[in-house]
C-alpha cells in the first residue's frame, strides 16, 4: 500500500527505489522494532504510517505516512499522525521526529500539524527537512 502511495515521481534522480519495502519488514514488525498503523475503508487499507523508537530510546520517529490518492484530503493522514501522537504520549516519549523531502511540498503539511524544523540537509538533487513536535505541545 505504501509503495503505491509513494509511487509518485517527483525528481529525476528517482528516490522511489528507497521506498520499496525492505525485505526484513515483517521481521521488524514481529520483533516490535517497527509499528505500523493502518487506516481502513471497507476492509481495504487506504492509509498507513510507521513509527519506531529512536536510537536513544527517548523519542518516536514517524515515517512512511501515506494515503492512497483517491482517499487524500479527507483527513486520514492527519488522523494517523494524531494516533501516533496519542501512543507516543501514552508510552512516555518526549518528542516525535520525522523528516520529509522539501521538494515534495509536505513541509507546510507537517507545520500545520504543529511540527517545527530543527535541521535541513542538502543533497545533490533534493533537500531533507527534519522536524519535531514535543509531547507537551500535543493537543487532545
Ligand atoms: C501526505 C499525505 C499522507 C497526506 O494525507 P491526507 O490524508 O491527504 O492528509 P489530510 O487529509 O489529513 O490533510 C490535512 C490537511 O493538510 C493539507 N494537505 C494535504 N496534503 C497536502 C500536501 N501534499 N501539501 C500541503 N498540504 C497538504 C490538506 O489540505 C488539509 O488541510 P485542511 O485541514 O486545511 O483541509 C498524502 O498526501 C500522501 O500519501 N502523500 C504521498 C506520500 C508522501 O509523500 N508521504 C509523506 C512522507 S514524509
């Protein structure tokens, strides 16, 4: 599902190959290294987000947020992010961290959801924007 949702070419360099499912995903999920939340419509997965604890164990890293094209702009993406926020708070983590490709135009999306920029990295063909949100700034 995430592969389909991410399969939108936006750069000549083709970031897409990075989005192919890693072979050990199943193992990571089974060993609780990665968690996946799915949004369902009529028993079909139409959106998903992944999250995991960061290396220092203090924060949650949110990644691979994706909603199938037909289901976008209905609030599904935001609901998935908010659900991760709820879990993050419940588990006692301090922040949620995420990153997005500047050229994909999602920086305003996360900003609207309350995420702040703490770093920007320049690559040959794109910029990565690193963002965070503190648990104590989560709205109920
Ligand atoms: C990013 C994505 C998950 C958003 O999902 P969604 O369900 O359409 O988002 P929502 O409906 O919750 O959008 C909430 C708000 O953000 C806005 N928004 C949605 N997509 C946006 C975008 N690409 N750029 C800027 N704003 C956006 C909506 O207009 C909406 O605003 P409103 O509350 O004022 O109406 C979806 O566009 C997607 O799957 N993109 C491809 C995968 C991807 O790039 N993921 C991000 C990885 S960092």
